[in-house]
């Protein structure tokens, strides 16, 4: 799995990729940009293309075992695949922290205690064996990020 956290206009995510009980890579890309939409996905890597295709209107005929965030036209959405209807998406309130993936509970607790999205992913790395590698960040709302984080340490 992975840990992807959002807070104050910034998405942070780790770079660990696992297969069953093995680490495959600690440098896996977790952000994909397709037709101007940024996807940050957690779950089965083999299903990522199917989820993205469903987002753009082509639902998968088989179950899809991944979900994540999509940033589309400045909106942050939680996205997943419904096996009966295709894509489901829920717009998230940018003023509320959120996290998904295997380390989500650790990241949410860290953000509740004041951690940034980046520090929340680092906290998850200490307890969740499926979260690791590098922590990468993307600013999705510059105004919020400039007001509440150390913007020079955050990359777009």
C-alpha cells in the first residue's frame, strides 16, 4: 500500500512499492498526470490504469483494487471504482486534513497533533511497514501552502 496525506494545500506521499510481504522499490512514482488531472493512488499498481480510465469514462469490467486522490481543476477528490457503476468520486473540503492508504490512521493522528502532510507521512513510515522510501510533496493550493507551511521545502 502506501500513505498519502493532504493538509493545508499540500499532498505528501511515500515512494514504497510492495508485493505481498516484499518491498519491490523505495523509489516508486505515486503521482500520475493524465490530461491535466493529477492522480495520487494507493492499492494494486496493476489496477491504476483501470481506475484512471474509469475516471475518464471507461469503467473496468472487473474489480479494481485501488483508490486515491485526483486533483482536477483545483478540486481535490477522493476517487475509487464502483464495480457496478464505474467511478465514484467525492470532492473533499480543502480546509480539512485527510489521508488514505495503509498508514492513513498514523498520518491522520499526526496531523491532528499539528504535523504537516509531509511530517504526517514520515510519522506513518515509523509504524506502517508498507510506507517507506522518500517523501514527496506537491502543492495543490499555493495560497494555503504559503500561509501554513514552509513553502520552500515543498515542491510542485
